[in-house]
């Protein structure tokens, strides 16, 4: 069944309450943290430290062995991804190669692409908002990397969820195009005030977009605080070791 969504009026708080998780043969991870409603948060730390796992626990792609996941104060630990108030954008955009731009965006409203007139109107508005008007009938292979990410963000708009998770979505883009995409995300936040959590390796991206930073190290939260303070050298020791003097200037 296809439903019509009203524009969201804000984000939702996120809580991981002693969320314990293990991959077979790997060290255990334990996350305990709170993210405020409508905040924009960077998650940084070494590769393999647990950044993507943290996002996957919130999205429902992973389930904690113990502990709880709360979104907007509601316990969603047992809910599958499709029933959580969350959208997620990955580095590889998750587009279907055989579907057009319009159809890929339409999946955010109806997985079976059973679209009503209002759905099509909303899809057209999302494509316009992300600078994709006129490219509705193109296939993903005919788009640039930045355009494919714009399709993924347009799908976020028609899904209209209060939480947006970004798992290094712009890592493969050059600096100028990354800046352009970050500005688009910032504009979307200004319009919708959703809660945004972005895993990234780029301090410059964190500085440009986020107000709060979560530092993850060895499957634990090593620190939470203002992005600007952490990037100026006032963060936890684990972050300074990860970042280094050169990384802070990136």
C-alpha cells in the first residue's frame, strides 16, 4: 500500500543504551550514547573502529546482542529497518542499475513502485530540490558520481524520515564536489531539521557540516563533544592520535 507523507517537522533523538555487539571472531563493541533531536553529528575514528556498525545498529541492519536502540524515545531494538524512522545513504548510493532516476527515487515511497499522483508530484519536487529536473529518465550509468548521490538524497526526501544516516557517502568524490554535496545536505537540514549522523574520515567534511562529533575507537565511544573543539585539539587523546597534525588541516 502506498501512503502519502507530510513534510517532517524535525528530527528524532537517538539513544544507544549499552548496545553490545560482536562479529564472529572479532572483538566486542559496546556503544552507549545520546544524540539530540535535529543535531548534525560526525562519527570519526580509525577504519574498523566501529563507525559503520554504530550506524547499522541505529538503522536496524545489525541487531545488538544486548542493550537497546531508542529513536525518538521509542525502543526500536526489535524492529526491522523498514519499520524504523530512518533513511540511510551509503558510499555506493544503492541505486538499481536497470531503473531510471525517477524510479530509483520512487522506491523511497513505494518498494513496488505503485505510485499515486501525489507520490509523483513529491518525486518531481525532490528531483527539483536536488538539481535533477530533466534527468528523470536517465539510468544510473549515465550519471556522474555526484548526480548518483543526488538521486540517493532525493530518495531520502520522499521517504521523509526524521533520522538520516550517512555512511561515508561522498568519500569517492573530489573536494569541490564533496563541498557541493555537503552544502546540499546542509540545505536539506535547514528545510527539514532532521537528525543527521555522518560517518566520515575527512575532518574538513565534519567541520563544514556538523556541530557535534562522536569519536569511536576499538568499538567504544572515546568521546562526544563540539566538532570545532575536537578539531582544534581539545578532543580525546584517541582522536588526536587518529587525526594527527596533518589530518587536522585536511
